[in-house]
């Protein structure tokens, strides 16, 4: 918290007053504004005593941000539910787990021999993604529709 004077009350032409009662002429403001303000120092000390780690203030800030996030999510859901979607072409975006090797910890061990290595192959699960050009909604699917195309053969 800033504990410097806050000369904001313009009580007369070119004269300013801080909450602590200190008065300054406009010409001396640059020099005086860097001085400690007794009332702001007391406020900062009281705040620190009430919440020494700043945890309460941080928790309140997080709660307020979470409320704003939930409000914004609700607004977005409403916009997306009323949108006449203009979908992009589906893109193939598989979920991939790369191959790796590991020790077989569940297998049978022979005393005096190292555990055997097991190779786990690369795994790819098909998935397609499309995005609405208007509202930004993203949809993914792992299901496919089988299509049969008949073409003449000469």
C-alpha cells in the first residue's frame, strides 16, 4: 500500500490538502508528495495487522475474479447457444500418446536378473475438431459416419 501523501483535495486556488490535514502549495507538491503521510501509514499498519500475509485480500480478489469468470462464461454460453453457426471444415486433431519403454514392474522377476523392459507402442485416437467462425465455439468428436459412394465404372 502506498503511504505517501495524496494531495487531492483542492480546497483553494493552487492549494491542496491530504487526508492527514497536511496542506501544500502547487509549487511545493513535487517535493512533498514523496513524504510519508501519517494517516496512510496508520491505514497500512492496520491493514497489515488484520491480514499480515495478505491472504484475506488475495482470497477476496480470487473470489471476485471467479465470479466475473462465471458471469462471462454464462454470457458466452448464451451467445453460443443463439448463434447461427458458420462451421469451419473439420480438422483431424488426434489424441496421441507417444511410444515409450519402461521396466515391467508387474511381471515375474527372476532373482539376480534385471527387470525386463516393455515397449509401449505409440497410440493415436482419432478426433476431429471444428470451430464456428462467428462465435468461436469449438466442437470435437471421435465418432465417424460411414458413407458409401457409388461411382460408375467403365
